[in-house]
C-alpha cells in the first residue's frame, strides 16, 4: 500500500472515530448507532425534499424548454457551497494542522502529505457536491431523453466538480494566512480578513440578481449566459445535454490540471510554507506585573474569549449569523425594507413585516452557537479544567456566557435600530427583546447539553470539531427543526 493510501486510511479512521468505537463500551456504541441513524434519516428527508423541489421546478422548465437550467443551478450551487465552506477550512487542513510536525518527521514525500490533505478537503466537499449535482441530474434524466453515456458522464463530473472551487479557496486561504502570519496579531487579522470577505460576498449577493438578469438578456440562450457567468458550468451542461465527450474532457482537464499544478508547486515548498506560517512573535521585554484575581466564572470566561478568537474556523463558523444580521440592519437603514424583501424574494405585507424581521433575527441567533463545540475544543487539555478547584457548573456558565455575549448585544441593538426605523410599538419591541434573550440562553444551553452527550476530544484540526463533530450535526438538525416549525 502506498504512503498516500496509508495516510488516507489513517486519517479516515481518526476522523470517523472507528478505532475509538472498536474499544468503546456498550453505551458509546449505542450512541454512535443512534447518531448514524439520525444522520441517515436527516439525509434521506433532505434529499427527498430536494428531489420534490427539483421535480416541481422541472415541470415549469419543461414548459419553457429550458431544462438545462436545472443542471446550471446544480453546478453553480455546488461551486458556491464548496468555495465558501473551503475558504476557511483550507487553512486548518493544509497549513495549520496539528499533525504537521509528526508527518514531516516520517519518511513520506511532501507531495503525499499535501495530496492526502487536499483529498480529505475535497472528500468533505462531496457532501455538497452530491446533493447539488446528483438530485438535479436524476430529475433531468427522468424528464429528458438522454443517451446511454449520461450516468457515466454524470459520475465523472460529480467527482471532478469540487476541484476548481477547492483549489481557488485554498489559494485565497493561503494568501489570507500569509498576510496574517506577518503580524503579532495574526489570528485577529485572519479573522478580520475572513469576515470582511464574507461581508463583501453578502453585499455583492444583493446585486447578483441584477447582474444575472443583465447577462441573460444580452445572451442568445441560457447556455451562452452560463458560458459568460462561469465557463466550467458551460462544459458541464454541454457534456450532459449533448453527450459531448469533448466537453467532458475539457471540464475534467480544467478541474484536474490546476489541482495537479497546485499540489506540485506547494509540495516543493510545503515545509517552508508551514514553517513560515507557524511563526509566532514573543515580546522580549516582558515585565512582572501585579497579578489580578477574579471570580472563577469571570476567569473562565476570559479563557473562553481567548480560545474563541485564537481559532479562525471557530469564529467563521459561529459568527457569520451576527455578521448577516448586522448587514441586514444596515441595508434596511440605507435602502429600505421593500428593496431588501424584493432581493430576498419575500412578500411585503405590512402586517407581516414585524414577523419577518423577528424570523430573520432569530434565525441569525440560532446560527450562532459556540457552546455546541466548546467542550470538545478543550481537547487533551480538558484534564486541566477537571483537576482544577472549579465547579463544573462554573465551566458550563463561562461557555454559555460567551455565546450570550456574542448574540444578545448585537441582536438587541440591531432590533432596536430596526424597530425605530420601521416604527414598531414599545410593547412589541420589549416582548421581542425578551424573546431574543430567552432564545440566546436556550440555544447556548442546548449546545452545552448536546456537546456533553457527543464530545469529540481527539482531533488534529479544529475543523474536525467545528464542522464535523456529532454535537455540531445534532445541533444543526435541532436548529433546522426549530426554524422550520417556529
């Protein structure tokens, strides 16, 4: 077995927890089985929902003879989802992995190490590629007469589609990490740059509809418009629609060649890049000062704040909801609710505006849950807290307080501004503020409870906890249920 295959095998075992489960007791195995069943049920339900939605959309597209638009939506959705999730995962996977020193000390080629990490990053992105491409692809097959090569082509295209956005996001992540590593406040700069990128994308998305309409109006067909908007999508659609082997080969080459080039260039400088990016700055004029004392909860809260802002992936995965809420509030102040509702395709009914504002505010709060991974992120250092003369409840309080501090002030300020701008009554505003406080406390407490039931203490990167931990998955499902049936 090659070194690359061994690395992939061991990484999959480590991140899936198979080895740990092998020697776990009966209760842990039951929890693991329950987790697998819950994830399977959720995937089946979401897939069924996506299939029904695509099927209804296809009825309309058949009438206007534009069924290829279904494939376009699939490839564009896959590309955007892969790009935005990879852009802040790539840094932890490729350049700041905790197993870097161990791997480089082994007699393994740098290209094998880098390739294994990129493959794992791409493997995770298949979670978005499969539903985005397979469901529209199946509906297209049902509604349109296709050739015998349709499904072989579709499988090849699904396997290669995440490569382009993954490599582009990895390069951007490298640039951001490289810029931030030059400063003493490297984590802060990295967080600011990543959040700024998210803010820019959200702002640009407000004009995306107008841009797309302009492109479509100035194109003779949807296919031509796609070629102008995102060229690989043109070859993707042409390969499936016309069984074009040439388009298939071009799409595969566009995907594989940049990936191979990226691995080759970065592998030759992998040690140098990681060494440079892992540099830290220490002050050489340290002076002893008076030690300050504080209550256990306050001291633990300070520790939580430092841990939170020391991880870019942690901040990016939990603070985006508050960024969206802030930008939404600013947008309403600047251009008005009517225009925002039109962009978001929300029906503007005067009596429903308040309910819609509450729904968006609570949704952003639900998206911000630091507590559901806070215990897992203690990792191997958890024994320090457990052996300290600190009450367990104080530890939980500090983690809940961090979540509350991040959500309640911003949410209340944004809603007060919106209330003043849209003329909500005092009684209504007070009730909503109380709701915001209660929901924030409930979400944080629920996150702690779920993380206690499903901790993930062994990991080589924060991504493994923040993006794929069992507690995160259960928390996401519970958040979706609360949002769906609010």
